[in-house]
């Protein structure tokens, strides 16, 4: 048997690994060889969701085989789909080595009846689903071939989470926790490799490290210290990656292409999609109760048509995908499939009749997508060309509607790389939990997301974010995320939480100076430290350096009821600024709180303004200010903050063709630089006086819009305005 001198050098030929990725791979293998990794001190490969973690750990396997490792066991998430995806991906990546009897890839549940010494002499990759029967098979495998236990093995725990850490609540135990069955079996397997194995966890959601049960956590001076990995390496973020930063930070800039991503879905419409009502099959084209869902499908057809036209001009073929993921319940999936199929039939009828109603729907989608395409400086096809392409799409049956709610269906749809196949130019996937984690879906340009649990679990919900990943700029220009106000805000809070913990983790969160502080407000409005396990994600605010806090979605009350309040705020501001509001000035914290209370009393939330669920948490806003000013050391700034009060602003209440609330009343080119210059030790409260013009969506009265900018030296904190009861 002829073996190459280097598997890795041959492996990366023509695979276009970046220099950063190769450096990450080499660093990880070096640390695996020189660190004592185990269950409590694993190596950690930390990446973002859909950021190339699998590709990176596959490269690590190739280099590990050149570096004294002979066996690699890959633990996958406990679904057939993800296990099969991983197996197919490995089989494809190592195809040449498999054909030349250098590397063999097996699924533990489909092992040959006999592994001859010839096979055992090759490098082995074994894929094992994190499920009891799979792990039993792996134990039996090493019992059957004890010589393999003498070889150096690498265990890779893909999508590592709390199940991998291995504890669960158990009130029968003294400490209230016990080891999971899966974790105990993995430990049983590891026991046979006392000094000959390496252990690497791969994850994008390392929160289980922070949320360990009693006995594994410490609260030292407000800092929560998790189990320490033996080492951490970071998967490089490739240039085309699109994630939470784009969806929730860059989207706040009205000049950014990302400002068009979110499309608001009314809660009532989500309810219609979750409850069968045959009447909607009849009036699917006209019912106002499915207006956004209907338009989302049309938008997708327009977006896909635009991308096909753009790519055809470059002699490239193009296929796209759209996901509907609102519930784990299978009956709801069937209902959504029926609605989508009926909508498609009705659209096809309109196309065959040359009915102007179809042109109106397509025109609305074209107008929705045009601004972001122009901002991206892409070619915007003529409307007539887009109209013809959508008509052709409908007339020639180029749209696949695929229900995915069982693993067997997923397995039948995976391509040789383990990704969902795009069999049609347009592919609408409707499904539940099976779409949550790990599956890669190419050219995803539309995502109708409605998973709305009473309590959002960080690790799980972030994995729903199939819209993250490698996305071309031209795809992003036509991409839309359709979800409710509540869900979007929860996702935003999770992004802030994720970004703060990730930054601290990357710096080395075990170092007290770089830790994350978990704090909560008490009944008096002051704050105190709290355990991370008490935090409700939907009630958190992440305090980070130079982060903005502001109310969004409000409407003002009528002029007659707020004019005296506005006059009172004007008087306070003029007195504090000495009638010079063009520059930041210092105010004491109690004056700031008085202003905030007055401003909040001018806001209104009501069904008619479509802003229920957007209520401003004034208490949290004030508590954060108190937190920030309490830490000021400069005697002249203690219990004080800066205030900046520009006037004469004319911001619209809505943006993106009136589909989302404006969230950037402060000018990023003017206001933010001014505030940043003073927000060093203490925050800057920007009060932007708006004219509140009727044509801008307001009620024809002036009002003040507050924006709080945290200091640049802020210690990162997770602030919980509501926590889980300890009772």
C-alpha cells in the first residue's frame, strides 16, 4: 500500500483554503499535540454560525493524520440528517484518499462485518451520532478491536452544547445535577485512551460553558467563570460571511444595504399560519390576514428572477432557496404547504390570463427590492424583464415546494456534499426542527421565520439562523428576513448577548479583568450581580463599549396632550446647556432621569400604530445609566453624564417602504462622532428633537428622541431586567 508523504498538503490542493484558515488548522493541531485535552478541559474550535467550522475541522483531521493521529471519531448532533450530512461531506472531501486506501470513512451504524488488519492499518474516520445506540456501537467497536485503542485518536465533538458537557438537573442528587447518559458513555469510551487521545469541541454557541450547574460556576466580584477549555482557536471569518452584525448592527445605518433585510410580520398573521382555516385557501390572493406571507412569496419570485437575469448576463446558471420555518408541528407544516401551493396555483392563473393583479404584486416586490439593489450598485433589470421572467417561472413550473419534517425526507434531498439539493430554479422549503441546526442551504434569499417560544433558549434559537453564512453581496441585496417585531427584537438581544460573550471568550474570559458581568435590577431599580443561569434572554440588554440604547417603534401622543411636557423638557435642556445645545454639556444623573421620565410620558403604543411589543423599557434604560455613572472615577464626572441635544430633525417613523420602524434618529456621520469624543468614562445621552411631521409618519408635533451611547471604557455586562425566579 503506497501512502503519500503528506495527506494535508495533498488534501488542500485546489480546495482554496485561505492563509488564515490554514494557520487556524495548524495552530489547533499543534495545541492538540501539546495539550492534555479531556472532558473538563477540551480544546475549543470556536466559530460563528454557518462560518465554515466543518470545513475547518475537516482540514484539522487531514493535518492530524500527518501528526501521529491514526483515528478520528466525529460526534454529530443526534439527527440522521446531520449525521448523514457530515458523513457525506467527509466521504466527498477524502474521496481520493479513500479510493487509494489511505483513509477510510465509516458510519458507526454501518460498519463492515470485519475490519481486517489491512483496513486497520489505514487512517480511520468514524462518524457517530450523539445517540445511545450509536455510542453503544462505538464502545463495542473499540472492544472488538483493542489494538485500535492503542493508537492515537482524535475525538471531535461537532455542534458541542450542554449535552456534550454532560450535566442535567437531578433533584435526587446532593448537588441537584447528574451526568447525562450520553456523556457517561462518551467518558466510558475515552477511558480506554488514557493518554492517547485528543478531544476537540466545535461550536458556534458556547453558552453551556457559561451556564454550568452549581459546583462548576464561580461568582467572583460579579464575574462568572465557566469551565476553562485547554485552549481555544478561532475559525477565521471569511470575507463573504453575513451574520448577526449585518442583520442587527449594520442594518441600523439607513445608507447600508443591510437596512432593508427585516420585513415586519404582524403577530396575527403568524397565528393564521399556525391554525388551519379552509377559508384562506379560497381568498389567499386577497385576505389582509396573509398580506405579508403572500408578498414574501412574490418578493422571493421577483428576487430570484432578478438574480437569474443578472447571472445570465454573466453566462452563469442560478438557483435559489426560500425557507418557511414557523413551528415544529407537522400539521402546521402541511397547512403552510397547502397555502403556498394554493397561492402558486392562483398566481399561475393570473399569469395565464395576463391579469394586471399579478403585475401589481410583482411591482410591489420590485419596488421593495430596488433600493437595496441600487445601494449595492448592482444592475437593476428593467421591470418588464423581471415581469416576463416571473411569468415564465410560473408558466413553466420552475418552482419546487418541498415539505421537510422528517429525517428520511431530508436524507433523500441531500446532495453528495451533504447539502440540501436545489432541484429547481426556485425552491421553497417548509419545515420545522429538522431545519434548525447544521444543514447548509445555498443561495438562501428569503426566510419567513416565526418560531416564537415563550422562553427563547440562546443556543437553540441562534442555530435557527439559516440566513447566516456565506452570502454574495448581490444575494444580500435581494435577501429579506420576514419575522415579527417580538422575534426580531429577541434575535437582536441574542446577537448582542452572543457578541459580548464571544468577545470575552476570545480574550480569555477566565481572566477576571476580561470577564462578563451578569447583573439584574431589583425592585428599587438598582442593580446587583446575578447568576447567568437566571437570565431570561428576552429581557436582557448587553452593555458594551460605545453601544447605543434607544426606544424604537413608538408613536407620540397628540400635540394637545404633550405640548406642555415638551415645553418643560425644552426648559430643562436650555437651562442645563446654558442655551448652547450645539455642543455636549454635562448634566447630573437625576436631571437626566427626570428628562427620560418626561419623554416616556409622550410616547404611545397601540394596535393602530402597529407597535405593540415595542414598548420602551424605561426602567432598564435608567438602570443602565445608573450602572454606567456609578463606575466613574473622575471626581468632576461622578454621578454625571454628557448630554447632546441637536434640534430641527425630520426623521421618518418608518423605513424600507414603510415595512420597518426607523432605528437611527442619530446621524452616523455627525452625531455619533460628537458623542464618541465625550463618551469615554461616562455615557452620552443624545436627545434629538424631532419636528414630528405628519408626512413623516408622526402626529404633527415636536418630540424628543433619546439615544444613550455607552462609554468607550465600559466593562461588558449582561443586564437582565427580568430573571428566572429562584423558587
